[in-house]
C-alpha cells in the first residue's frame, strides 16, 4: 500500500516549500492534505506554542522543528531562508495561521521562494472568518444579509456606516489592533450601542466569546483578553442569533480539564467521550501491567481452554482480554482456539476489546456493568447441559471475590487464575504532578480504589477545589480514607454513569451561578473560594 506521506510530496525529488494553513486551532480541523504533508515532512517551520498540538498529532517521529521567528521579520528574508532550507532538506512545511492566505504574508514569502528558483505550494486551511463564525455562533450571512466584509484590524479599519449598515462584518487582528479598529469605526459614525461579538482562541477549550457593544468592547477587551491575543470581531445583522446558535461554548463541560487516572489504552475512549462534552481529558497511568510471578497456572489454563476443559471463560476487564490474547499468541494460537467456549464480558469496553480480537461475547450484563451485574445475568449450571460445569476467570492479582463466589453459588466450578499483575505506575512528569496538587484540574474520575491509592501515591492529593468523582461506594470510601471528599458518586458502576454524574454536577453548578447573578466559573477558576 502506498504511503500517503510519499504521495503527498509527489514523485519528483525537487526542493519545495509547502505553505500549509493550520486552521483555527483545533488539530482535528487540519485538512487531509495537511496531515499527509506533516507525516512525511523532514522539517516543519511553525509558530512557537501555537502549533504544538498540530505537530504532536500529525508530524512524523523524525521531523525537525524550527521556530518561525528564526526566519526573521521581512517576508523576503523569510522566503529566502525557506528556499535555502528546502534545498538542504528536500522539502519544508511552513505552517501558517488559519487558511494561510487571507491577512497573511504567505504570498509575499512564496514570491521570494520562487525568486530563489525553488518550487512552492500553498495548501489552504480552514479560514478564520468561517471557523470563528461557526464556533461563536455568529452567522455573517443570512437570508437578509447577502454580502460580508473581511477587514484587517487597526487604525485603518474604516467602514462607511451609510453604505454598509446591513452588511455582515468580520474584523480580525491582535487585541490592541481590534481596539484601534473600534475607535476608527466610532469615528466613522457607528453608534456606541451597535451589538458586537468578540471571540478568541477559536475551536479550542480556551475559546472566549464576549457579547457586547461598540462602546463597551474596548474596556472588556482590556479587562478580559490578554495582550497580543488574536481576536475576531463580528457585527452587523446576524450577530443577534448568537444565543440561538452557540453550540460550542454551551457544551456542559466546556473548558473543563479532567484527570483520568487509567492506563493509556483504557483512558483514550474516556478522553474522546469527554472531548465531545467540551472537556479535555488528561490520562495519568496509575498502574502498570506485568505478567504473573508464576506463569504455570495460566499456561495450564490456556491448555485447558484448547482441550475443552472449560465451558465458560469470564473476562472482567480490557486488561484481562489483552492478557489472554497475549498468552494465546505466545503459544501460537488465535481467537479460533475459543471455539466451543462461551465467553462473558463484564461490560462494553471489555466486549469491544473482544470484538477487536474477533470474538463476539455470549454474555454481557443487561444491567449494571460490573462483577455483580455479570453474576445476576449468568445462567445457573444445568448438569445435563454442562456436565463439566467449569468456568475460567483469568483476572488481575487484586481482583475481588464477588464474581468467584457468585458463580459458585450458581453451581459452577470456578478456576480463578492470575493472568496478570497490577503494580503502581511510575510518577507522571513534574508539571503534571504540580498541576494535580495545585488544582489546575477541574475534576478527577476514579474508577477503582486502586486508582485512588496509586494516584495519591505517585502524584499527590488533589486539593478540595477539584471535583472528585467515584464509580462506586468502595471507591468513594477509599477516596474519603485518603482525605478526599466525593462530589459525584455514579448511579451505576460504569464509566458512562460516572461521566453523566459529572455532567449533572457541572450543569447544576452553572445553573446556580447564573441564578445567583454570578458568572459561571470552572472549579479551577474558583479554587481560592471553594470551602469544604
């Protein structure tokens, strides 16, 4: 199969500079052509910090990174240096903000590259006007407004009020340039009460949209937006629809930073689900998976599965599926060796891991996705149907006895075998530990007692401002024993219920803040105020 990165750069080995529009900020909005270029680029020139997320997501492992400030200030100088870098490396990807064309020096740099005898290509990204309008809920054209003006912010931003009162307007630039533009527009005769939307950090969890007026906008920008931050300003007909079309910042967990103390494999799906709710999930592994100290039992269990000694195998976690799969592969076996054995999965993620292996589980709890729920749905042993009556439970070394004892009560002969060991993971990097202890995270999701003990052991205890979420009573009790007050207790012992509980908590808090006349703040923003 052809490598998309190779196809992106073409078959001709000629020095080329690729000017690539980075989009508004969210790495997932990068174009397909852009991801292919980044995957194969030997050198990427990007803006410091602004494009780090995009490079982390799409750049190849061996890519060299260069700060765009090293190219100099003048467009001709930057173009000349880019041409030299292209000759040295074969090709260079130059990341530029937004679509890479409007309000950009790209074309000037490209012309300078061409004068050096080096080829270039301009790959546009998602533009600032369209992306800001979409994420801020500010339609710049409607069935009444059929034209839009895009204006660069600054003292020169003049718009004739008599001719363009019913036109949609988008002004883009750094904070102080937008303030200068407002001053110029007021001088042109625009009314101080003209409604305006100001949005920053578009498409990221740091996005901020201010609904204000021409007269109030300058002071609000100075008070609420850091200097040198890029601002997109909307005014004209269509702005009044913001409340109706505000889908992004109104998500229930918008801007929340949530700590996920799980393995990377287990935490990815949780982080994806949180991102759909507006939050960013940070995975901090608290356990490491290791083989059992004495592998003999598991070796015999695998042989028993192959020989038909077991009628059922019960898998109580994604790690258990992974461990059994690795044991099979070590013996040269695959999922077909489970033919004739009924397979039970404790919940959705475990069932998904089995499906990825090519195994469709015969039993998944219809109610609570837990060992208790699995016992409730597990059939009683019928000696006529299951004369052997044996169940294999390949589990962790610290597994509870709920499933083991429950199956015995239903008449099954249970072989409880240690398939893997869980040990405390190494501490996370110092910046992450500092963020945990200082309350930079708005919430933490504890899915077991061991995640509580291990997180506190390797990273320290979150402060009282962090919303503590526990998946069940046992986990909550462990959290309390470690000095943590539990804010959210899942109604059911599964991750979906735990996240739903956090959403309910956030919505109630926001509703109460608004009812009390306060601006809604995330827990990390009000940590000095929270008392327990």
